């Protein structure tokens, strides 16, 4: 609702949508749709996500309303090793949007098991 209030007050001409900050991807999509309906430019902001969140951000940023460059980068910018197989890589300033269903990655279960410190099976 804050983004809509800012738009309606004329307080912004661009909205940075950070899914982790606005309550998730459904809310991020709602904000995107509201901005598109009001002809307000949007871009996707990240929050140091692992490959899982980064892939979801890539999918979100592929929506037509995202017309400004976002801050989605390759995983190697923040992580020595990511928890997904074939993490997102930036090439010539671009990341590739997967063309298959889903988010386009597999978890690196061996690495995830190696770095897990506790589990709850209840």
C-alpha cells in the first residue's frame, strides 16, 4: 500500500520493487501491476539472495513492466559458492531468463548437506 500511496501523491516516478522487503513475490507482482496501470517505471532490487531468490528475481524482472535495469547480478559477486547447480552468471551485463517451467535451477544437495548445521525432522 505504501508504494500506491507514494504514486498517488506524486512522490515518485520510479519504484524499486524488492520482493524480500515488500512481503514476497505475490506482493511484488501486485506492486508491479499497480505501477504498470499507472505508467510508473519499476525495477527489481535484490537483497543478497542465494541462487533460489536470485532465480525468482530474474523471473519477476522478466515481466513486461520492468523496463529499468535492476541490480540482479551473478551469484559469484556475493557467494564463494552458491547452493544451486549452475548459478546465475552475468555476461556482458545481462543474465539469462530461463525458458523452461519453474525457476530454472537445481539445488546443489551435496553442498547444501555439507553446510547444514542442524535439521528439524518434526
